[in-house]
């Protein structure tokens, strides 16, 4: 008898609930599996940066599992719909009587897991699922009316109250070493056909050890001033742990427990910097609860369904200028070029560039959401969707449409000397600070840098009119 542990977005051996349960109930014989699904990944807008990161972390995971006596096997199938019989065949081939996996909440992933569960149970094999991506189960966080939360602040209050009562989550250690019945090397590919493009393994090393080192260094060196410096894109002030959380190389529980302990066992006071970072972890949790409570957001629909009637513009030329960092707005262009060069973008910039696309250009947020997913190494549907809908004013918010960032104001506030702009916009390297935020207004504008493609004041009026014209707007 053996257990089959199905890895997905949880590529680690420490604090892995499904792996822990698989090894606890089948101490002598556990087999691990990961499914490579290229066509499905492309449909989900995975790009070369993310796929390269996943493959490198699979190599690291395979090594870690081998030391525990747990062999890792790969299944290759283009689509999720082809996966259930292949998983079942693998289980039967190795005499596995039970399947373990951690829950995922996106639309296609839910359908896949339901199909796998149904097939295994029809075949008289046990299936056990575990909670991994969220710290507090959704059914434990409800409004007084028994409904899912739609606004962050009351969600956070309930979240913190619940955790203060139960205490911080208990972290699971790695399984004990076993004596495997099979342990032959597997061939993990270094690349996948159809996912060629820019990658940065130098910026994003793989493996749990590196992720834990980043977490320790952040909490000991940068977290104290996180609340002060986190909005400055030119500063080394953030944790850069999002890729490791998205791939499950690090768990949200590990981050929360480490931050909680570093914050004198408190969630929302003591050290202001650490408390601010904990707040960001709760935002991540909030967007997952939104996805679970309102599944239509996982089907390419806005959270506020009435906003699907907004007359978004379909200007492909302006979208391309935004996507490549040639809008004539330096802070926007710097952010977009950072994304293309590194596979990552500073959070303040994510808001600025998203609001520029959806408000200044009035282009559909879904175009931007897809572009981000294709290029982000930390591409994560719930967080990406939540961020884009927040910026587009189609998501969870009490009074959304009049949130409209002025990009030049944001630039002066958060990159006052233009250091970050000069780092990524080569055309402006010699531009004096007095002109760096709006170079088109200079007496001698840079010859190779374009004029802005949008007028912010005019765009503000257009956005207000568009939202106010929605039939249901007054009822919101």
C-alpha cells in the first residue's frame, strides 16, 4: 500500500499539509507526482518567466524529496481534462490506495480536482484534500448576515479576531526519511516548447532554502522601515517573496508565523513596519476569499457585474505602447520596462500602471491582467485579478470610480529624484530632475522619448461619466 502525493502550487516539503498527511498515514511508502500541462498553462497566460521558475523549483523539490526517500514522477498532458485517467493509471501502477493534494480555487483547477476525485472514488481509492493557500477557512469568516466579505477592512478585523482567538497557525515539519520501494531518477525538463522568452534565474534562485533566507533577511533588515519605504520603487524595501508564495515554495503560514514572532507576537501593532507587511499578507488572503465566495471573478467577469457594461476602448496601438513602456509617462514606462526586464514589478507601480491603462486610456482591465500574467514570475490569479479590479474600479470597494491616480503626482511623490525612472528608461538618463516626471514640458524635450499618449484631466472626466452612466450605478 502506498500514498500518492500530488504537487501543484505547493512546491516544498516543509509546512505542506497534504505531504504531511500522506507521509503520516503511509509512513513507509509515498510517491510524489507533478503534472506538466503546457496547453492549459498557455490558456492561463503563463509565460516563460513563470514556467522557468516552476521547472527550476521542481528540480529543487525532487532533490529534497529524494533525501526523504520519496520519488517524484512527472505526468505530461496538454490539458487538465486529460489528467484524471493518467493520475489513476500512475496510482494503480504503483499500488497507491490513496491520493493527497492541497486545494486550489480557480475555475479550471476546481473542475479538474472534482473530476480527479470522482474518478478515484469510483475506483475505490481514497482522496484527501488539505487547506494550504489560505490560513483561515472561508466558512469561518462571514459577515453578520452569513455572507462572504466584500470589503477589506471588516474582513481584516474578523480575520485578526479569529486568529487572536485560535492563535497563530502551527507549522508542519518536513516528513521523516523513509525507505522507498522505488527511487529512480526522473528527467525534469529545463525548458518547455512554446514557452521561450526572457528569463532571469539570476534574479530568482529556486528552492526552499533561498526562500527562507529571503524571509529571514527581510524581517531582520528591512521590515522595521517597511511602512515608510514600501512605496518607493527605487528602494530595496520589499520582501520580493511573491514568486515563492505563488509557486508554493513558501507557505503563507510560514510568512505569517515568522512575522508574528518578529512583531512581539502581535498582528496589528508593536512594530509598524512588520504590522504593515502582515497587512499585505491579509490582502493576499482576502483576494482568495473573494475568489472562493464569488466564483464569477474566476470566469473573466468583473466582481461588480454591472461594470461589464462599461464601454472600454479597444485601442491596440495605445495598449502596445503601454505594454512596451512607451506611453510618454516616465513612471508608467519605467514600471512596464521593469516587468519585461525582471519578471516582477514593485507594488506601487502595479497600481500606477494598472490605473493608467484602465482610467487614463480606458482600456479593459482584462487586457492588462492577461499581460501581467504572461510576464510576471509571481503570476497568481487571485492576487492579480484582485489588484486589477481594484485599479479598474470593477472590484471590491465601497466607492470606487473616483479613485484615479495622477501618474505625474505619483511619480513626484514616490520617485522624487527620478532615480528609478532613469534606471529603466534609457532615453531619460540625462534628463535633469526638474524635468524627469514630465519631460514633454521641458524647453528641450528628449528627442527619442514620446509625448504622453493620454491627457489625465480629460481622462478623469471621461471615467466619471462612464461610471455614472451605468444603469445600476445609483443603486451601488
